[in-house]
């Protein structure tokens, strides 16, 4: 298994319950596909470096996880298709 981290930015208009449901959705995708979540770090609402779709803030979430090499592609596909996600980045961490 490889070590990965995913950082994604959720639209700021969502309430706390909707924000949590987005986080739960992607955590479930990781665990359902054989991954293990090591740590979830919620950074909260932060100012963006530049406006994205006229929005100047976003809700940041960083997740560290272990998974097989096929999982990041599936995770990226789901992140790309979710309209509540403004930006995302999945990276492999060196051991």
C-alpha cells in the first residue's frame, strides 16, 4: 500500500451539516475501496489566493490515507464530478 494525501476545497455556501456529509462521502469512498484513513485535518474556511467562480473563500480539508495505486484515480473521478468541490489535489507521499 502507498501513502497518499488529498486536499480538497468545498464551496463556502454549505452549512455545517452539508460540509460534514461531503467529508463523509469521500472518507467512505476511500474505505470502501480498501484504503485506510490515517488522519483527517479540517482547516476550515480560508481565503483563496485567487477567486474561483467569483468565490473568494473555501472550506479546506486534508486527508492522509493508505491505499492501493488504483484508488487515487477513483477518488479523483468522484471529486471531479461533485459540484460542491471547487479544487482538489491527490498526491503520493514518499515513505
